[in-house]
C-alpha cells in the first residue's frame, strides 16, 4: 500500500504473545496482508495463538463443520504462473505474491465430497447479480462497469464455489456488506475448466449460471414458512466518510496491464438461458460492433455484437463475423511466433459434478472493513450438511481433512515455486487421490494425527517500539516449523525451505529484474504494497 497508509497496528501484539485472540479465528489471505509471512505457511498454519491461516488453498474441519478456502485476489495474467516470489522482492513480486494461482485452484476442484463453508478474499465472479445489485451499485457506483462487463470478482473463486456448492460462502475485498443467494439446478451441466488459451476476445465472455436477481434484496434468511420471501433489512451503510479509510482501488493492479488477459469461463454454441443480462436498463444504446480488448495482438479488429433491443436478454453468443476472424488471423500471422495460438495439452475428462456434493443453495455474504460505523460483523449458526457419525468433542478443535491431505500428497510431487504442471484432468487425478486416501487413512487417521497441532512459534523478531516504525533494512525470509512439520507428517518435500547460506546469498543479491509489460526487463512500477521493516508489524 502507499507509504502514507502504512501504520504499525496491533497484530504484532498477537504475534509476540502480548495478546491472544479470544475466539478461534480462521482466515484466508488477501491483498493487504504481510505476504512474506504468509509465504512461510503455504499449506496453512497458525500466524499467532488462536489465529489460523488456511494457506494458499486448504480444506479443514472445525468440529463437524468443513471449511474450504482460497487465498489471494484474481489477476488473470498471473493465474497460470508458479509461486516464484521469494525475497528480496522486486516491484512485480510485491503484488503478484498475493494473486491467486491456477495450481491451487485446481487442487480445490478435486474435492468430491460436501463442504459446508467456502472462503475467498474477493467475490466469486458474477455473484453480485444474485443479490440486490441495484442498491450495491448505488452505494458502490464504480463497481457497475466491471460487473456489466463480466469483469468483477474472481473467476477462480467462482469455479470453486460452483464445484463445492457450500451452504455458505464468505468474502470481503469490496469493502461493503452484501448478501446473495446462488441456486444450483438439479441437473446442472458439468463445470468447464478455464480454457488453456487466453486469446479469446472479451466480447465473448460468459459466466455460466449467473443471472440478475429481482429488485428485492436476497438476504440470508431464505423464505418464510408460507413460501414467501423474507424481506431483509436494507444494506444500510454509514453515510459519513471515515478519513482514515484506505481507498479500495489503491492496490488493485488493474491499471498495470488493463485487459491484457481476459478471463473466459465458457464459449458455447447453444443458447444459455442463464446468461448475464448486460443490458439491465431498457432503451440503452448499443453499437453494432465492438473493438477487441487491447493487448491480445488483435488491435483494431471489430466484433459484431448487434442484437435486437426488443429483448432484455443479449444473444447467446456474440460471434465475430467471418471477415473479422479472417482479419484477426491475418494480423496474427504477421506477429512473432510467441503470439501464435497456444496448443492445448490433452486432458483426461472434465469436471463432472460429484454425486456426494448435494447442496443446491449457497448463501453468499460479504462484510465491510473492521472500522467504526462499518458493517463488519455478523453472527451465523452453521449446521454441517453432512453430520459426523460420532459426537463432536468439546471444545472443538481444528482438524485436517482426510480427502484434502490425499489431494495435497498427489500435487506435492510438483514444486509450486518453479513450474506449473499441466492439468491431467479429473479422471487421472481421481485414481491418484483414491490411492493416497488409503495412505492417509493408514498413516494419519489410524495414528490419531488428524488434529492440527497448536505448534505456533515465533520465527521473526517481534516489533520493538523503541526503534520506531521507520526502518531501512529489508525483511528476511524465515523457515517455519509448522510447514516443516506438516511436510514431514505427509512425507512430502518442502519446497519453501532453503538453507541459511542460500538465504543469505539471496539477500545480498539484487532483486531479479521486474518484467516490463512490453516484454523487456526493467524496473516496472511496483512501489505499492511493499514496505520494509523488521519483525511482524501488521
């Protein structure tokens, strides 16, 4: 974040042990956390006593309740990249370290049994249309353009939510309280994974299964006993502006490369009755053609988007004219080989909806920032969708999830910091995961190791108020005993642990050059979100 907003708050007191969270707290990472600290806990772990970070992606149990989480915010241009960021960071690393990755999303998409709660930092893409979107856009007007263009929210979070269909999905990021309800049809189609090519024009973007809601807000209460909809309270936000509030867009990265890599969830040849109505207001003027989004090697190409204004629903597909397609091919042929259309690796099967995931309604809730006069807290009773066969011991403890441990072992053979392996497809992963579940049952479950140990320990120097908040030293990278113990328990390699000699050598070297957006090495912008300092401050 910009230097003027940097402030030593109170997390260092929890990290040092001066204070302890009064309630068990489980969270995912976003774009304003100490990413160098969370890096130590890729597989999850305690950041302080009673405060548990889910890691880049995870699924755990809190008593009988099963929670899945995905950390990071959506930036399509970093989605397919590995977790390459290591100290010392360059200007790109400071931001990309908190961008969600496909390899972590892929692991969550292998879950085949029911989850109760899903958590992501930014909203699943398209969920804004499932609540009182008119009131949302009145309060947060700057969100409307992205929402109407199908660009608001996380594609990865939507894929995971639609796959797992938890009873509740909680998010944050947009700094407002908002509720919505997502309904899933009984005979819904199999989910389609993200296509391998990022070159599809933005005008063809679709988000399956998302339609605008009615004018009435959908709250978390559902229906009354007589079948009528519960009339929820309005999302009453404080009208007074907090002078210390951090601007939502200060660290949003959107201006760095614009729409260079549009996300495309599906391009289908048949009519999609659930397609988002991008012309929600009648009588809106619409051009017959639109220019392809910049940065795709198709500058100047026009796509036909003409459709009748007599209908509130846009066409099922905005197909480019043949002349446009030919022009695009001619332009692409004149570009270097790196602009050629990428070939797709063969896959064994797509994502079919597992029979064990039976929930049909997901209640979405986002809350505001934890500031005075903001709606940042709501209490909800959560009943597990699949109750345990045995009584839950009290007090409840965090426990590892058997299926997730098996998934983790399958993916641990590839180093997430160096290369992203090709997606083998669900059919290939299924047999591998089933074999690993047998191993987990024998070596973890039967050995009584399912409880997550309370093994938090301080790894970095704590904040020393006598030295002040302004320091010039670069932060150091530390190995975390929790990650080491977890990898040892699962008998998997720990790619995040390096020797002290290697760590020292890295810190003495300059940060690797940042990549400029024209493809050359350079300094980049990257000053935001950095901040140097000793110890755990935030």
